[in-house]
C-alpha cells in the first residue's frame, strides 16, 4: 500500500490520540467530512474506540456523486474495453492479497471476528471477488437477432453510470467487494456507504484502487450513518442511478421507498432465517459439525446461517446431545488470537438485542447450553453460544432474525412437516438438507421457498450462480451474469442494411 501523507490520509494513527483516522475517499483523495465532524468506531472485543471516522452527510454524498459522475462522463473508465478494465480489477485483487494481513487485522478490529476468519475467509474472498469478475465479465455476451437478411437487432450492455452501494457490518469488505468488482467491470463509477460500525477496510480499499490504476473518482467512499444521514442521501441523490444494498429487511423497504423518487434500479440482499434439515438417513459425522458451523460462524451474524435446525425424530436426542457437546467446546475469546473460534458480537447494542431473544428462549423453551454474557473476557461483547430446545415454530425466536449465536433445535416426523416448518418463515434466503435419499432431496429442495438450497453441505458457493433470496429475503440476484446485468443497462440497436 502506498504510504499516505497526513493531509490525505486514512488508516494512520493520529498524532494527538491513539485513534486511527478513517476519512472519506472522494475523487481519488482521502478527505475529512465537509463539516469536519467525526465519530468514533469501537473495537467490539475491547469496548474501546480504535478509530475516528469522518461523519459524512448529504453534502459529502453530493461531492462524491459529482466526482463519480465526472469520472463516468469524462474519464476513460467507462469507455475502456473489458480487457483493459480487467487488468485494473485483477490488480486490485492482487493488492488485497499483498495487504492481506493488514486488512485482516483491520477487519477483526472493526468487527470482533476471529482473525482466522478475517484472514482465510473475508479478505481472501474479497480478493477472489475481483479476480473472479475480472475474468468472468469477458464471457458476458451481447445478444444479436436477425429479423431478416438485411436487419439486425443487437442488445448491447452499457454502464449504468453512478452506482450507489450500501453495505452491512457482518462481512464488511467481503460484501462490499462483491458489489464493487462487477460494478467496476461494467464501467460504472461507485459511491459506497459502508456500515457505520465497520468503515475501516472499505476506506483502505481507496488507496489500493489507486495503486492498481483505477482512475480518480471511479471509486468513492462516504462514511456515516443510514436513515436521515449519508445512507439515505445516497438513495435519494439524482445522479445515483442504482442502489445495491445488503442489510436488514426493514432497511431494504425504506431504501425502496426513498429510491422511488428518482426511479433508481435496486437490488437487495436482506435478512434470512435458514432452515437446516437433518433426516435420519444423513451422514451425521458431516451433518452435525456443519450444523454447528452454520449456526455459529461469525458469531451467528450471517444472513446465510442455518439458524433453525430441524431434526427427524429418531435421531433427535442423539443430534441434540452431540450438538451441545460441540457447541460447549467452541473457543470464545480474543479475536486476534489464532486459535479463537468465536469472537465478539458487533456492538453492545446488538448484544442487548440478541440477549433479549435469549430471554424469550428461556421463557418459552429449554436452554441446553450457553447463553451467558462472558464478562470474564473483559468489557467486549462476548456471549457463549446457546442451544435451545422445546420452542414452537411460531415463537419470535424462530420467526425473527436474531443474527447472533443462538440456535433452536426442533424435531419433525415427516418430510411434509419438514418442508412446512422450513417454509413457516417470512424469510426465504437459504436452506440445507441432509439426507442420502436422492428422491427425497429432490422433493424437499423443490418444496422449500428459498433462493439457495444446499444438499449435504452449507455455504458452498460458485460465484457464477445466482445469489439472493425470496420472500422478505431480497429482490434480484447477484453473482455471475446476474451482477453484470444489474450493473449495466441494456440498449437495443437495430440495423437496416442495404442489400
Ligand atoms: P445492520 O443491522 O446489518 O446494520 P442495516 O440495514 O441497519 O443493517 O444497515 C446496513 C447498512 O444500511 C448500513 O450501511 C446502514 O448505515 C445503512 N442504512 C440503514 N438505514 C438506512 C436508510 N434508511 N437508508 C440508507 N441506508 C441505510
């Protein structure tokens, strides 16, 4: 990474305090908020502030949108060939790998997730997002139709222009780059508003894009908050032609309303409450440890989590017993230690929310293990992973997205019941089915209303496939050509030749 000077810096320690300065990145430069206002970002594992963040608002969004529009209209980026853009996009991926340790530590400091997860998961996948789209975009074919010998209709793809991206705190760089890479490959300019709790890595990406050769103004970051602040200003800005958002369902609805005024394209990846269904004929040696990972990876803060475990009655007691033993063995603690398996929850506020569901779980069901505030680990947001039994499907514990380390296990008797339980949810993002009967797998996977079904696995992804949810889990799909379609406009050009 280039060494930034103090005028236009980000990610450097302030001389006055121990806090890292995290500025906005607009027009190829690190800048403070126009108002000079800042807010502190807290390390969830220590409860202490570690960064001072530019508090961007509508004025900063306007500056960034103007810079992005200028880069789009007058810069070379939108007019480059796929091959030329691919070189820069791949170079961003290379530089992420070169800076993997620094970025992983930044991500862990912002999120409280284990460093192994940041290093081997989030940051690796962020690089992969750029490498994948740098190659995949060249396969994105335009369509040609021949109405007759002398008439051709060609559907070309052009950039949308300025794309607004709004991202969450659970997988900060991973999910931001999942949008940035395809948006760049299609020739767009970007204004990104990262989650207020995790501004660090997306901001560091500014200097990486510059070093990779991305023209100034193509990638812009405005830090700040959501409703009535920078996030909402982005959704209302007339120069911004599309919004790609990942976050809560209620926020998606608010954004859809705000974006309607300027008729923006929208794509939403929203909440989930994934069903994980284990039939008695499953390979339990795989199904049980995977069910533990599916429920507790990233402190349970993943929209794709297997956050409702349904188990066929004959193996129910055995599965509960083994799950509880494995969950009790999860090593919770300092996320910077390499052997830590579960770190801290994102914020004290979020931990309170998760704990309010633990109260419901204890009142309506039976706590099998965990569910304790781990104060001996210090003031960070540490909870021991919890397993509950005895809860009904209509409980708020099962109907609402807890987004924390709390798993209910529910027995079922028939295949039809398993499908009905899985579908008894406002969400429809993902589900897993564990069985060795191919015909049953076929029936159940067809029966569940969700965007992604895993069979005898969880979290397996091929970046070419559509990713997204049904029902309250989203609108549109990302991945492969689905992302490239969203981040481009189709235009039909019809030709008449003189024969
Ligand atoms: P989470 O609980 O995961 O933070 P949110 O949906 O609240 O989920 O936040 C995801 C992102 O959406 C964050 O970057 C946040 O600042 C932003 N955001 C929240 N509310 C709004 C809003 N009304 N308009 C635009 N962005 C918003």
